[in-house]
C-alpha cells in the first residue's frame, strides 16, 4: 500500500491513473468510483493493526481534491470529524469538520424547506374524514421530524413534536366511523389510532435522546475536555 509520506494530492494522481487503466469495477458509475476507492483505502488504513490514522485522514482529505457533490462533501467532513475525534487529540480540527458537515446539511435543508411548507399547506387544506386528515397530518409530521433530526436541526423539531401531541389528542376524541369515500385517494389510512399513539411516543423519545446526545457531543468537543479526562484518569 501507500507509504507514510503520501499526501492527498499524490493519492489523487494515483487514483486517477487507476481509474484510467480501467481496473475499477465497471458496474459503478464513473463519478462514484474515485469516492468508493478513497473510502475503501481510508477504511483499510483505519482498521489496520495498528490503525494507520494518518493515511486514513489523507485518503479522506483527497476526496475534496475531486470537488465532490455536496452530499459527498458533507459525508466526508462528518467522517473526518469522527476519525479525528476518536483517534487523535486534535479536537479543534474535528470540531471544524463536524461544523462544516452541519453547514452543508443546513444548506440542503434550506432547499427542502419550501417543499415541506407546501406539503404542510396541502395537508391542512385537505377536506375529508377528520380521522383520515389527522392520520395524514401525523404521517407528514413524522416525516418532518425525522428529516430535521437527520439534518441535526433540533430546534426545528420542537414545533413538530408539539403538533404531533395535539394530533394524537384530537384523534383520541374522534369516532372511528365507517369510511366510504368516493375518491380512491381518500382511502389513505396510515396506522390504527393506537399504533399512531405509540409511534408518536417513540418519536418524542428518540428526539429527546438525540438532543441529549448532541449536547454531550458539544461538551466532548470542547478544547479542554481531553485534558480534563486525562487528569481524571
């Protein structure tokens, strides 16, 4: 494999030569080949015995030389932040990569937000059986919550959780009468009321755990955290 003096730029040159030689799998699209190759190298070095973290970091840094799509750039910053945090004492650089990953995800969130707003308006304006409407609202709000959590937007989750609670309270007071719609699209009935109550409870629990985890991660990335752990040890 590569010697310890290889830098990201040298890895890029070697990888491009490998791609041009046609030795990469033909069933993988060309734009993804370089990423999968570098990711494979990085994982190989990370799991070596002993781990070769410097080479792993070089492979991940080489990804940026290809000017990757935003989703790959965000994922790579997240991977670099994780590797640096778990295997080095450079918490500041780890924090920097994690913050860049978050900013990129927030940018994507900004693109999705208008679509979520439109869908929310459509759900609110839909006229139909009350239980079906509340069921549809729960379905939409759960999608919103999972999307915001995936993007690390804890503050955006809170209003959705409040609306979910209100939906469940409303559903519990409605009678589940026989539904005979004329439009097949109105047959949408996601989950029984009891299952929706359980689901909303689980979503709220996961959101709380996510919030606590995010706070702990922020504390652990503080510059003096590693020094404090060393003193306690």
